[in-house]
């Protein structure tokens, strides 16, 4: 059974983003005019103001920019201490997520993390939450 999560902020663009997560696809809007990926989703490109876009798949590779550990509880679903990480996705957008399978004390500026998925649910229904962990061992 999917894990209860804080209620997502929802609009027509967010709804499409989350729909792709049901098939474990991380897709962001990519401007059809200039090619820039954008996040969070919205109606126009912040570089060229075009409103043409496609939902393009991402590699799931990311670089750690920074992180912080909350020692106060803000959501019952995320009991403290809860670490949040700021990532730069390989395609460029900045993305806030949280780390899995890595101790916060082992996080390093610039380290590579890869996309993982966690089953989740809220009042809008089931979805998969993109989280990030160390690259899987190559065998
Ligand atoms: Zn553009």
C-alpha cells in the first residue's frame, strides 16, 4: 500500500507531471522553441516566453548542490530529522527532493545521485514520488 504523503499542490501542469510518475517517468516541460527544460511546470518558458512545450523524459541523474536537515516536524509524514536535498538535474533544472540510502553526513557537494521512486498517496490519489539515492552498483 502506498505511503501517505503531505497533500500535493495541484494545477493542470502539476497534474500532468504527476500522471507521468504513475509509470515512473520523470518528465519535465521542455520548451519547443528554445529547448530549455523548466521546473516547476507552468504556462510559458522563462527564457523565451514561448508557450509551446513537450513533456520530455529526463535521465534521472543529478548532482547535489546543497542539503539541510529539519529538526522540527512540519509534516507528520516526515518526522524529524528530515533531510531535504537541492539537486541540479543533468539536463539543467534545479530540483528539490530528499535523499534515500545515503546518510546525511555522507552527502557531499557535487556528488552524483540517481532517481528512485517511492509509492505515495494523498487526496488526489496514488502517485510515485521522485527521490534520489547513490548510483546503483554496476555489476
Ligand atoms: Zn524557450
